[in-house]
C-alpha cells in the first residue's frame, strides 16, 4: 500500500470506503505533466536558495525524469485506488527511484498551493490547444464559405423566410462569433497565468522560497499577491468555463443550423458519409449525429459552469476540500471541447451543397418585400406608409394565390402610385444583395472582403 503524505498523526489506516470516496487520482491524473514541471522547478529553487544542496536537487530532477519516462503515456487510472492523488503518486514513485533525497522535495509547500499551480499550468496549455482547434474550425468555415461562392439562401428570422443572404455570409457569422470566443480565452489567460505556489497551505512560508525564480522557470507572468486567494480562489476556472460555455452556445447554434439544413424540409446540405450515421432499424437513414451530439453536449458544459460557481459559493476562506471538485468538470469540458472542435471542422469541411434545393428555397417573392419597401422610401414615400402598402400587396397577392411579381403594374399602383415599372427589377436575389450599403451587410463585395480578411488572418 502506498504511503500517504500525512500519516504521522494517525494511528489507524483510512477506511476503504473513505478512500473510495475521497481519492482523486482518477481525475487529477490529467495534471501529471504539469506536476512534473512544477516539481522540477521546485527542486531547483530549493537548491538555489540553499534549502537543499545542488547535488540533492540534481538527484531529485534525475528521479523525476525517470518517473516521467516510466509513466508517460500510461493510463494512470490503473493506479487510482492505490494513490490518493497525483501528488502522492509522483512522490511515492520518486522515492522508489531517487531514494531518501526525495523526502526533501515537498519542503515549504502544501498540496493546496501545489495542486492549483499544476492546474494553472494545465489550463494554460489547454487554452492554447482550444484556440488552435477554434482556428481549425474557422478555417473549415471559411473554406466552406469560399466553396459556397455565390449561393444565396433565404435568411431567416423567427425561422421564417426574411431576406436573401449569401450562404457564405451565414457561415462567416460563425467565424466572427468564434473569433470573439478566442479573444475571451486570450484575455482569461491573464487571470490563469498567476503563480500561486509559495503560498503553502494558506499563509505563506517561513522558508526562503524564491517565487520570482519559480515564476520565471514556469512561465508565469505574475506572482499571486495574496496567499489565501492563491490557495482558495477558483475564479479563473469559473471564467474559463464561462468562456467555454459561450463557445459551446455558439457551436450548438452552428450545429442546429446544419441539422435544419440537413433536414428534408430544407435539404440544402449533404453530409459526407464518413461524418454521418445510420439507423439500426430504418435502412434509408443518414443522420447528422455529429451536430446533434454537439448540440447536446453544450448542456453538459453549461452544467460544469454551474457546478464550479456553486462549489465556491459561500465557501469560507481559505482552502477547503470542496475545491477538489473543481477539476473533473474542467478536465471533461476541455476534452469534450477539443474533440468537438476537431470533428466539427472535419464535418463542416466535407459537406456539399444541394444547389437546386437552395434555388427552390430562394424562389419566393416575399423575400423581396423589404427591398420594395426601401425602394419606396428612396422615392420619398414615408416609411410607415410604404410598409403598409407593401404589406397590403403581400396579402393581396397571397389571397389571389399569386407571387408578387405576378401583380400587374396597375395593381401595384393601387397600393402606391409611386411604384413604377422598375419595381420588377427588384425580384432578383442578386439585386437584393447588391442593394445593401452598410458595413457588415450581405453585399457580395463586402462578403468577399470579409472572406479575404479571414483567409489572411487565420
Ligand atoms: N486533491 C486536492 C484538490 O484537488 C488537493 C489536496 C489538498 N488536500 C488537503 N487535504 N489539503 O484540491
């Protein structure tokens, strides 16, 4: 049985049920790499400040390298019932390899400041992985937008046909949303990249711990200004999970759009066989499970945000074991996010568009009602008068089961005498797009500029 880091005060072994209940290696095994880094820097710092000798530090560092080599790539889950946590595993395995000197490694620190240091290093690394994967998805969206070229779809509000937009414009909307997500993560990094170790259990250390050296060795931009914040605040994890939740909110909308476009009702998009799934009963089915899983998993991620907030709510300072509950959700959220971004990039990157279905959907004259309204406003008809006139024309055409362009000029003039023969030029999706003048509109030139901008900056 592996030794605990705290056995001295106790006469009895821990009850197996409590081990089962409290051990955390099954989750914090994710911190293995980060913890090795921290330990190495810590050993060097102890030597630099004269707490241990240079020779002792070298032995410890060598031992850590051996532990790292022996355990790298191994599933530490197999050790989950033997060791209390990742700190205990590394300490015990180091003692096996480096002998007595290993007992000096934990000098001047507590698992309270150690675990959160490793967590911050882990998160720093994962944030950059997530930003990289967001970029991959953005590139896939940009190339899908590029391939969609001049395809025009009915833009929707209230899931009802509204106005023509470029399909590329719709896809690029998600590039912009996820770019904001990346900015949020980059900003959150400032709160993540603060060195907590040296805070010891809660009050700081009476030993000459060199935090400046540690911050430099471990790449931290700042040292925590308050040891109690350092060991007990997980605001940086709440912020990360909030950013992640917003990202997943965006991903779930992207997923939903593709689910709709893939439905028979829309029929715009064909999924690559490699990224679709079938039914065990209905032989004809080809389902968009990738997108449904993304939509569904967003709920799990939101749950983790709720959990990290609730774990800390009303928690007295400083460290409490409650804080161990901070990690499983973060680890699972990180893993779910990286794979989801990867699969979305692959799936979106491999779709093909059903041009005929898209053309059928956009062949609907009501999509031009706003263009006619703006045409009348340009002819100096007051806005609400023009709005009423076009609305009446739409109803009149619907009542007589005709499309708007089937109304004669004489009929049109009944709704507004300012309407001229040039109104018929408006029944053209391209004309509708080209009429747009504002920044960020769906005008083809604007969309092309956006596309080029993203191609260059991604
Ligand atoms: N496993 C703990 C955590 O994740 C760290 C260990 C601190 N344990 C303690 N009894 N002070 O927060």
